[in-house]
């Protein structure tokens, strides 16, 4: 899956970019027969002055044919936030695929 990656208030290093792309590529096996129109992934440092340290936000906006999925997670660790977005997106895609299969069974 081709993912547009954006960073706000932090530097988008090649390591972060590759990590996000690897995580999103893991979802390709669930996206068979589902057309992805657009995939935007954003990582952000929310605050520098938070009492408990830095807080990172990871967000995915996935536009599919006939559907739109948006997932947003915050964590103290950037990579953990990315992992949580990927895990939640995996669950949503599986549910979406099951709905499509059920719909085809009712029609057919």
C-alpha cells in the first residue's frame, strides 16, 4: 500500500518513515479485494511541556471505495503509537472485509 507520511513538530527521519511503511505493508494481506484510494499517515509531537514528558500522536486516514477509516492514538513512545494505530486499523479492516463478504452472501 502506498502511504503518504507526514510529520508535525518532529523530524521525519528515514527510520520513522520506514517503520511506518513496514507496518502498513503488513496490512496488505487483509486488503485483497479492497481498493484503497488514499492512505495518509501523520505523526506528531503533541507537547513539549507536558508534566509526564513528551506525548506523541499517530493518525491514519484511509479512504476506501465506499468507506473512510480514521484512527488516532496517543502514547509516550512514538513507535508504540504507530503500533497501536496499525493494530486498530487491522481490526477495522477485518470487520470491513467481513461485512463485504456478508453483503455478497445476502445478494448472491
